[in-house]
């Protein structure tokens, strides 16, 4: 999946989740839920950052590492994939 297609998919998923959210319920509960979604990708990609549906959304990219111990006792790590965490609050 290309980077632009992934960004579009993340944006559509977030906006769809806002469409089913009831603003009146948020006022009654005196707070908003934090919506957080995780996506595993082969390389670092950008998420959505900004306001959407009364929420502020931001993202972070976290590398997932695989580590091995070498014969001389040192540790060698390499990045195997990335986790994109999209959060709206």
C-alpha cells in the first residue's frame, strides 16, 4: 500500500468513526473519548494531524525493532516495521 493510500485510509477510518459518534452524548458525559488506532507498516508513514469532528488528532511513529546478541556480547538491533498510532482527543 502506498503512503498516500494509507493516509487516505486512516483519514477515512477516523472520519467514519466520528460520523457514528453522538455529540449530545459527549455533552452528557462531560468529556470525550480518546480514539486511538494502530497501524503496522513496512516504513514510516505520516498520519493525520489537525482538527476533525470536534476532536484534535495527532499521530506518532514508533519503530519495531528485532534485536539479537552477537558472539562478542554486544546487542545488534534492526527495524523490522513501524507502528503508526493515530489518536484523537
